[in-house]
């Protein structure tokens, strides 16, 4: 686990593109462009962190997260985070490791809280977020394509 390396951008683009295409947790409209990818994961993030696993073919990107200010100015101490886990690596604890690592790293980047703006009601990660201390602080009816979303917040 460590900062996303430039040589991992293509692998992360593929993971994120698939998630966007399958409408799995991000409101981006497919098809994902390299510009939207860069604004989300590279230039738009304070930090992007990759989870790597060693497989038979060497080191592989299993997932990633980003942290960035959720708001500008005096509220920039509240981070926004986004997480992805590549399909072959799901249900193996990688999501938990990513979330826990983001909580640990957030203060290093000047954040004292993390807020998720739109967690789709159907997102199975909601149980993990709640287990790890996030609380629902809002509800957005019909946020994306008619699906409700929850706003989560926690102090780090």
C-alpha cells in the first residue's frame, strides 16, 4: 500500500472505467474519459493511494482510494474520499484496508474528518462504513438515475 505511481494510472483507469460503466458507486457518466479520470484520481486529489497484491504475474493493482478537500476555504479540513476495488480482489478485505488506511492518512494531509457525498443506497460498502464509524448525516432522494443516496461523515 502506498501512493499511486504513474505506471499504475492505466491499470487504475481500467478498474475505475469498469466501475463507472457498470454504475457501481460513482455518479460519473460512461464512457469514462482520461480527462475525467485524471481530474478524479490524479490532478484533483490531494493523495491517491494504491493497494497492491503479489500474484502469479507479479505485482497487481487491487484497489485504490483518493483523498481531497470536500469543500473550499474554511471547510477544507473535511476530506472527500473515493474507493475502488478491482473485481477479482473483492470480498478479500482490501476495501477495509483501503478505508482504514485513508482514516490513518487523512490527518497527515490536514483533514480532521471525511465525508462521502453520495453513497448509493444499494452500495454494499455502506455496512463497512457504518462499522468503521461513519454516520449517516443526510439523505438525497433520487440522487442518480432514481436511486437514493446517503451522505456519510466521520471524524478521523
